[in-house]
C-alpha cells in the first residue's frame, strides 16, 4: 500500500444561505466571488481538499469558522483522494471567506483559497 497523496489543491466548491433560499451556488475553479447574494440566518460554505491535508482553517472576515460536516471522495479503486468539508458561517451577510490547509506528507506546503461572498 502506498503513502497518502500529498495535498495538491484546496478550493471553495459551493455556498448556500437563507438569501439563496437554501440552494447551493456552485463555485467554479478560479472564481473570485459569488454570482449570487448570500447571508441571512444561515450561511454555509463547502471546500474541497484534493489529496491529504490536516483539518484546515476556514475564516469569514478573519473570524474562525467551525466545520460541521465532511465527505470522503474515493477513486475507482476505493481509495480516498479528496475531502469535502462544510463550514458554518451562520449570521454573516457576505464577506471575505478564506481557507487554508497543509499537506500531511511530502514537502511541507500550505495551500489556500479565498472567495468574496456577496451580500
């Protein structure tokens, strides 16, 4: 059995909120801001880690967020290759979201992403 795949990339893949009526806005690779307005009583953000990283740190307007759920994505051989993490930003009406993580193996490297969430 080989070693874990080093962390290759992190990015935001979705944003969901009261303003979007609970529907997820899909975030494209290299998209710098949401196309829709978000905020209200609930605001949730999904990130993906391609490869193996630590827990990761997500922030909204420099305040740390709590992860509330996660999913493992496996390849055709059933080996985990990516991890989707869901972050709770309830109560925020848009703002600057940042996420960063470090690889758990190989050369030490921090990967990061950011998204301007429109209010």
